[in-house]
C-alpha cells in the first residue's frame, strides 16, 4: 500500500472516530479540543527561527503544553503584530456556547514575550480564517450535536447540517517585536480527549507555521514527556515519520510501526521524555498523539491482557477480558495473575517466576528496572482495578 493510501486509511479511521462520538454522548467518548500554535492574525514579515514544543502526558486526564519560540524581526524598528491561539470547541461536552471566548477545557493559559508576561483577551471567532473574525455575541446561540453554532430559533433540522457556524475559542494579544531576536514562551493545560477506544488523544496544529514570513520553522524540536508515570503511545505526523526520535530522559524505547496501515512511531516511556529535532521544518500535516489501546487494532491481534497498559484507564482490562473467553480454570488463574502483576510490571518489577517473566518480557512496552521496590503508594484507581480482578474481585 502506498503512502497516500495509508494516510487516507488513518484519516478515514479518525473521521469515523469523531463522527461516531457525535450522536452517542453517553457511551462513546468526548473530544475536548485541539490546539493551534500561536499564529499571526495579520500579515507579517516576522519569521520563526526556533520552536521547542513540549507536551507532557499526565495521569489526571490532562496534558500540559509548553512552547518556546524564537522569532526574528528584520526591521530596524518595532513591529506590532496581533497574535492568537485558536482552540476547537469540544465535541460531546455539554453542548454549550461560551460567549466569553474562554475554552471550558483549557486552564493556566500564559504568554511571556522577552521575559515579560503578556495580557490577552478572549473571543469566540469564525474558525480557520486566520483573522480575528469575531462572532456577534449580542445574539443568542445554541450548539447542536454537529458541533456547529446556530442562532436561537434555528436548528440543523431546519437549516441542514452544513448551515451552522464553525467556530473556535481564540486567545489573542498584541505582540511587540523589537528589532532582531524575540523570545516568546507560551503554556497551557487542557483536558485530553477520550474518544472511542482510545484512553487519550492529543491534537496540535502545526501547519499554521506557514503564516509566518519564512513559511517554516527553521529549527523545530518536539518533546513528549511522561513525568512520574508511564505511557505507551503513538505519534502520527507525516513530516516527522523518518526523523530520529531519541529518549532523552528516564526509561524509554521507540520503534517505527503501522496503525491502520498508516506509518507511526510507537513509544514506551517511564518517568522520561522522548525528542525529535528537524531543521527547515515545513509541516504539511498536524500532530496527533494517542494512547496505544487494544480495542482499535484492525487485525484484532492486540487482545491479550497486558499487551498495552495505562495507569489512568482500565478500559484495556475490560476489552481484553471481553475478547478472550476463559476456557479453563488454569488459564483463568494465570490471566488473574497477570492482571494482578500488571501495575508492578508497568513500574519495572523484575519477575522471578519463569512463566510470568516470559509473559511480561514478550510485551513490547515492558521495561524491567532492578531498582524498583514494590511500592504501591502511587497506584491509581485503574491500577487497583487490575489488582482487584487479579484477586478474584469481579465488579
């Protein structure tokens, strides 16, 4: 299968995921937001010399985004630029319009420029225009499950599914670029999506880099962190597929793989970070990071218990048991032993029992750590669900 066909397969898969969550709020999942990098909302001759994008995956359902930029102003005088951060509204999440422009799932939003905190404003805007095209908040709006905005008194049934407004919540501010080098530091925390069959999903839009004068990021670094936790995840980004990812902190491993016939990079990290660095980066594709979950594998080969594990979600236990009938008591007993030991394996426990050791060493994400002492002080609710099942407590 060629690359374009593979990409199409993944896009269809993701489109189906997003489409499937629209009509079924109760049981399919929630798509909270995707983030945009800081972009100019007016024309500019400022260029991006450097960007370091750091995304931290946490066990509380949130991700922290930290972006450091170096911009270059070739002019001999200050350049004033209106900049903004555009965040998609949530799917499957209370269907409420927030006229103040503050996204319900973003918190701790900050911007610093040349070491000084910048104040910002919020507004709901027409999406994807590249301009600060504000929606008239003097009118009353409602949101339906096609995630579009309608004036009160109108609905998709009346107007057709395409007649609503595609909108976004925008954080915007005036930036003063002095001559030469300017540094911008931008942070926020947001709730990760939990769509069908995925414990978490992180979207980040890279292509708006083309709005800057040089149409690229001269020096780009992506860092994904798993601090005080372990994460097994995939990164999709066409322009970075052949770049070299390196584990720069903690314990981790990486490999190239395929997911729904689409190339991807697979990672197992424990209290560490992985990084990729490229020069003259012209992104043609957005960044997608998501959990490596058993439910969505197309060949149904990832149904064994423990093939993937996440401390924040016990979904994989439920799915593995559903897809693996227990044929006899001996197999049931071993499955329960595996489940009971998964939280410890996730933290690096070295197994003395030969059968357990062989099983866990067959799992790609498993990284033994002889220094780990069986401390359960950081165990999550999901960890304890696995232990309860292993101890014969069926809920």
